[in-house]
């Protein structure tokens, strides 16, 4: 589904915080920026001309979105800064004689404005180009599919191996201490853990990510989400054993009750909150997947998060596995 940048501040900010896509977007546009104080800037008048709007329309937009545009680089030059700007570009720009303040946009705020101008055909064209470039960058960096983009995080491998060990501990506890009257008991219990951690059944999650039957849900989870799942798996396994020793084997209903009780523990709440925020926000930005049940947790990603998954901090997971087979086998033991 195409994103409407004119209505979603989170989607706008995700693009403006994407350090991998921004240089490519800049290369594709023909706006004339001036280098000033270590930045490339463009004046309000030139921005209005570029987007084909009058100054009044631009001013209204600035007034309506003042905080957002300022946080993304729009500023007003005055005093010594304005004198320096006039001195540097007096031959290129015809300044009115009584100019005492001058609004300038850097590249991020220039793009930000283009995402807000609903009446400008040029801005509409820029928005379309932005989205095309972002999609192209994501496909390039993820090998054509973002399904397993979580595995480009350097922390993924250790979190996945740790979760696998705790998962095995839970399945062993279910095998040894739960009544054997339901062949679906393992999936039912994991479903409850998923619902507690990210408010979705496994089937709902798989549908959103368009996973096939052979795709492992756990292999698509971000490192922080795996930590939250592992915490529940470990704590649930301990409680199953503890209660079974004192009162006999447990039913699936008993185990589900344990999980819901654990979810109310104040020590585990921050882990759940972090997992929900990470999953909802990253899936929205990196996979273009929206988790309706986690709408309250969606935020924009910071530049370092983009670096972690598609930038210079990301890893080639498949190559890592190939190069470290022996080490990874040792860690799993």
C-alpha cells in the first residue's frame, strides 16, 4: 500500500531519518542549493519557485508545521549569520534592501516541505520519486525481500541462538510436565506467548508478513523481540516445573494462565514495551507492514536504526553463517 506522506508524520520522519536513501534522493532532484556554514541550503523564495507555490502558501505551511520543519533543519538567519550569508551570496541573490531576517531550508527540511504541500504538482512528483527511491534502496539492501531484514542486525545471531536454547527448555518442560492429551499443545502455548508479547496470534503475524507455511515465524523476529520471547519461554518453563512438582501435570489452560500472570510482572513490562515498539516501528519502516494491534507503539526510526539494518552497521547474514559454521555450532551447544 502506497504511503500518504502528506498525512503521516511518522512516515515523513522515517524518510528524513534514512541516511542510506537521502543521498540518492538528493541526486535525483534538480534544486539549486548553496553551501553555507557546512550545509547546503536554499532560500524560501527559491523553494517557493521550485515547488510552484506563492510565498503565502509556503508561509502558511511553515506556520502549520513550524516545529516539525524546524526540527528537520529549517531556520531563520538574522544578525551575524545573515550578514555572512549576504556577503557570500550577494552576487547570486538579489536581497531586498531592508532584509533583516531570511528563512533558509537545508535538504531535509526542503524535502519535508515537499511532503506537506498538498496543492503543488511539483511536490506531488517529488513525493512519488522519494517513495520509489526508498523502495528501491530497501530492495537493494535486503536482496529483494525484506522478510528477513531482521537478520542484518549484528545482534540477531546471539539473540536467536539464546532464544533457541530457552525455546528448547520450554518444549522440554511441556513434554515432561504437561498432560499429553493435545497434539497442538506446543503451538497453543507459543501462540499465547506471542499474543502477550506483541498482541497477535502467530497466524495473524504470518498473514501480515505474508509468510509461507515453511517460513519460521521466530526467524523473522528482531533481536529485541527474541529477547522478550525468550524471557517468557524461560520463566514459563520454570513455573511449569515448579507447579507440576507440587501439584502434578498441567494442562494447556494451566500453562496459559502462568503466561498471563507472568505478563503482569512489573520486571517484565519494560521488555514487552520495548519489543512492541521495536517490532511495530521497524516493520512499518523497513517492511511496510502495519500492525494494527500495536498502533500506539509505532514511532519513526532513528538514523542509527537504518544503519543497523541497511547501512554500514548491517551484516550479510548468509555470508556470516557460511564463514562461521564451526563457531555457531559451538554456541548452540
